[in-house]
C-alpha cells in the first residue's frame, strides 16, 4: 500500500515530476504510480500514459509552427510563401494525428481524429 502524505504547495518533487503533474494528472499517475497497480498490465499502463488529447496536440503543433516561422525569419526577411507554410502546417498536423493516440478516440468520445482544413 502506498503511504499517504498531506497536500502541500511546497515543491517536494523534482521539476520534471511537478511539470508532469501540472500538465496532466492522468499521465502523472501512470508515470509514477500505475506500475504498482496490480489490475493493469505494464503494456496497458504504457499505452494509457502516452495518450494525448486534441488541446495538447493543438498547442504542440502551434508551438512547432511558431518555432518554424521564427527560424525561417532568422534566415531571411523575404515575404513568407503562405502556401508553402500552410502546406507544412497541414503535413505536420496530419503526421501528428496519425502517429499519436488520442484520449478522445481511446475513450470513445469520437471515432477518429480529423485534422481538417488548414487555412
């Protein structure tokens, strides 16, 4: 049985552990405590730990596209080829949607992730 500790706002964990908890409590549980749960096999724990969701991936894609844009402007101040930029965004979004497993699909809220049009 796990020992219980009173909640405190004082950081008693490593920064990475605190970041995981702040980002996603489900992921935190599966990262640090799920392996001790006898009702779940390690493979299932690993799968659940790696689930993502639409808001998290939207933010991730946005950050990646912002970084891409800033790297591009460091190289050149020429006008941006919007068609090429949006094509890159479409490809990144489709790649992300095909490579990641989403909570919304896993838990049956939707049938599939549709990246949709990027304008």
